[in-house]
């Protein structure tokens, strides 16, 4: 089944409270219906659940990457609420409808990956951390299957964008053509993207188009 092939990675964390630590778990499941659920537990006992129903199950690598970002946001939102001193007030907030609890039909602000996907000929956008970790095991396996040699030399390729000083791993921003008219590496500073394309016209300069979509009017300055 396609539904059980693409399972986004879940999130867990521990929030320390005066009454004791609370564990948060956010995960995706497609049975009996597709949803993302964040569970708040105290010593294994369920205190509260926040559920986000989805219109359909995750059925592609691109949707898997997008859903992992939704999971990250939902988990972070609930975690911030649970950290509040007044836990009863926090539960009241959780019980109210919020942006987190709306269905996937809600319109989200268009991000960089969405802008890249709108370019003519763009097929897939793979997210990678600055240390070379793909977001999602299925995503890594899909990329490795098609680009085995590049996957093997991934760290050397990422090193084209110098590491920058400061908190957290950061790299110099830019766009690099790995395979002409086929594969491009985009460094966003905080993370990197592999973008695969299949030429749809004769006019598009993919390096410039990707750079402009990622970095705006100054995009030409980021072409390697």
C-alpha cells in the first residue's frame, strides 16, 4: 500500500514542570483516518490529545517532506503552550480551535520550497540538514536510489558552501549545478535543498531561476 510507504518522522520532547516532567509525542497515522496527533503524558498517563485531521494520506516523497514540517510546527506550538506556568490555562487554550487544529485545506503562506516547485520543470525538492541528514528515511532512500554516487559524496558536495560562525550549523548561501538541467543544490544558510528538474522549455536558466526563487531580487549574487 502507498499509505504505509510514506510515514513522516514523529517528534518527542520532555517539558519540566514543578509537578513533574511531561512527555510530548507528535506522530502521523493514516488509520482509521489520516491525522497528526500530539499527546501529552505524565508518567505514561495520557493527559490530553491534540488532533489535526488530514484530507488524505501521505502518498509521495514531496508530501512526506511537507508533512514532516507540519509535524514540527504542531509539536513546537503545543510545547510552547505546555511550558506555560498555568497548566489549566494551557489546557483551555488547547481545547479551543486553532491554526494547528484546522484541516489541511487551510491556506499556508508560500515558502521557498513552494516557490521552487512552481518553476517550470521542477520535479522534486529534497530537504537536507547542513550536516547531510535527509528529512525522512523514505526521502533519503529515494534520493540514494537515483543518485547513488552523489549520495556517497554528499558531505564533500555540501562543503562547497563554507560553514559560517555563529550559533547552530550555518553555511554560505548559494546555488550549485550538480548535473546540468537535472540536479541542483541550494544552500539556504540554515539547511540545504536538492532540486531535481526535467526541462520543460528552452528558455529557463535553472541556476538563475532557482536562485531568484530562493533569494529574491538578489538571487544572481548566489550562483556558484
